[in-house]
C-alpha cells in the first residue's frame, strides 16, 4: 500500500479514486500533515485532529462542492481545506496574505458558508436546503457539522426547531467531543454524556427524535468503515437527519488528547513528542490576566460581585475567579444573549455582575444590551476582551465595531483603558455603587507596565487626561493605541507643537476638556483601533459640529471595510496605525 496517498490528492475527485481500504492510511497521513505544519506555523490544532475520519468520509461519499458542506465555527476545518485544493498553501494558514483560519466563501468554492462564530451552520445549511427545494434540486445534499458546545447555543436550537418541520434534505452531524475551547457545560451536555454510556436513551426520550429528525448514533467517529457505512445509508434518507458522532479532540497526538484546552491552539510544539516549545516569558501581563487577577482581588472584598462568561473561562481568565469563588462564577456556554440578560437579572437583585464577553461576540447580544440592560439602566459591567484588531483570527474576530455600535445606546458608559493600571482602576471603580451600565474594552495581548498592581484609585466618569502638552496640534486617542501615538511623537524631531490626550471615555465625553482642546489647538487628530465610521472620531466630529468649532479634524482608525488576518503589528502597518505611519500622518498636515 502506498504511504504517499496525500501527495497525490489535490481535491475530492482525487480522494474518490481511492479504495475504502486506503482511507485509514490517508487519515494517518492527513493528521501527520496538519501536526507537521501547525507545530511550526501555529494555529488551531485539536479540533481538526478530532474530525479527520469524518472529513475524509464526507468528501469521499458526497459530491462536494455540488453537495454543500457547512462547518460550524471552522476550527475543525483544516483537513477540509487540505483536501479541497489548499494543501500546497496550507503553510500560509492565518498568516498575513495567506489562507484564512476559517472557511471563507471568497477563498474556495468548497467553503459553502463563511464561519468563525458558533452555531450558525444549521441555519445556513437549512437555508440552502430550502433553496434547493424551491429550485427543484431535490437530490442535492446539505450537511452541517456542529460541535456539542455549539449546538447548545440558542441559535442552533432555533434552527433545529425550524428544520424539524421542514422537508429539507438536511443532514446535521453532531461532532460530540464534550469540549469547545473549554469543557462543554449545561444540561444538554449532561444528556449527551448519558447517551454515550446508556444507548437506550438514544432510542427512548430522545431529544432530537422529538424534533422530528431521523436520528442515528452515537457512533465512533474514528471508525472510518462505520462512519462510511452510516453516511452511505443516510444519503438515501429524505428529510431532516441527525447523526451523532463521538470523537476525541486532539486525536493522534497524545498531549493534545490529554490536555485538550491547551492544545486547542498550543502555539509552537515538537511534532514528534508533542511537547510545547517554551516561549521566552514576557515581563508583562496579558490584559485578560489583569482582568482575572483584579476581579479575584475585588471579589474577595465584595461578596456581591459575580463573574459571567459565555464559554470563555480560559480566554477571559475568569477561570481564576472560578478557582477561588466557584459559586459566584458562571460559564453559561456559548450563549451570549443569555449571558447578558442573566447579568441584567442579577443586577436587579443587587448583585454586581462582571459580564466578560469578547468584543466580537457581544455583537450577538446587541438587543439584550439595549433592551434588557441599558433601557432599564441596570448596572451591568461589560468587560470586552479582544477589542480592536486581534490578529491571526481575522475578520470574524476583530473587535473593531464595539465603540460604534455601543456609542449610540443611552445610559451606557464606555471606557477604554490605555494600560493595565487604568484597566485595574476602572474595574475597581465600576463596583463602587455604579448606577448605570458600563462597557470596558481592552485588547488581546500583553500590556506595557511591569508593576501594574498599584493601590486602587477611583476614576471619575467622563474624564480624560493630558499625556503631553503642546500648543498647535492636539492628538486625541482612546485605549491602548495611545502607546503607538506616544511612540510616534517620540519620532518627531520637534514635537513641542503636539499635545496628546487620552480621552478614556467615549461616552460620556469629557466636554470640559474638549472645549479647552478646541480653543487652544488649530488641528485635531483622533486615533482609535476601531472603525472610523461611527466610532470615537465621529463622536469628536459631532462635538465640534454641535459647538460650532471650525478646527480642522483628521480621523485615524480602521477604515470602512473588513480587515483580513495577520499579526496585529502587520495590520497596524497596513492601516497606518503603527508609530512610524502615525508620525508621518501628524507631520504631513502641519
């Protein structure tokens, strides 16, 4: 038997030329290929290793891309990308100018639907299946592959509810490995665990069958002959179908199987031993850990504080609070809408909820922020991690819209710390009898201060500060982009003309300070790491218009388009937000 099967496969047509008996060897080669590249190039590892057999079986039996295959989230789609024409460029995965880390319609005809956020696959595949019926393409297959963490989300249940009363030719495959990024939580997870150990539950009182699906499983997702047999059978079954597949995240790499949280995205590691390569320890602390350590410190002194996260215990560092205060820490699963309204409910009863949600994921709970929190003026503390440009995860994960979509909401305070001390102090301030909601946005990555654990200081709402005094040109920044501005000013030979202000609050603005700025400077720059449409700079333009100031104003930030993946530094260079580019901006308009 040839041991170089993968070398000769460029697309699913090549795959279908193999005999079924050759597919286990191909699975071994595909795993080794992914491990070999991710070991040095980094990326999401465990999820893709867990679905190798399923990926091969789907492309072997179904006529992709004519049959439509939708991957939920897309962490697990590396094998899919390699088998669909991207093997030779897979080493560029998640790099600037390379292929995306998630399926993308503009990247390949095999990527039927662009993904990155969870729980969208069933809705999308159902929409495609209904469209096929309307076009009389009744033999076309539509497949959604979704994990056990994602299927517990409200949107997935909404789609299941609809699909169950449709006649759509839809196959939902539950990739059940009992973990998302952190271990799955909730009653549905407990039910799925019981189904694995007591097969009678799959027949009696089956949740999925009750929703009118043809349910089969659970089956071993690493038993290729069994997976092929069941998929072949399901091809001839009409209407909505549901296959429950049991897999092991990280399958084929011992360390990835044993430490599934770490090896979700392990960084660089030895491809033989699986041992992670030691990174030079940073002198600085990640912003998520500043949050995690500070909330533990605050919660130890204030028993009204509770922490909430939608499935991001590790990523938000709320796990630190879980370890110390398990009864006051809530991982609600991939359920951003529920997380926000849960926090609102807690706030009505006098608790102080810190609701930690990645900036990009708060988009999924916009109505709840407005209707359930702000409209009732409830003092929920939103901690928006991964704000701004996040890097290699790309357009689906950049947190660049938060300032714009939150700024228009009444009652909501919006604060962006420029460093760790400011984050620490606003977290402290927020639990001092706050009377309204606040959103605190901060970036991925490390800060710039070693000794940031200073005594707490209260921050007065709606106050900015002057970082550097000048007399002709004022630069107004918001958040950690202030570091780039300060570095830019250091590059300018005669910077005495320039003032630099950290406005800190986008809402309410420090209008007293702004009047002083506009009266003493002829040229105003605003700098932000969010969209310039409707963001911080727009707020300054509105202030100038309302007060009939005629100063020249230049807005710098993220342009009105979706930004690709790449390191934050590389993206700053492209967008002109690095120190050198900013310095040139500031000098050109003198």
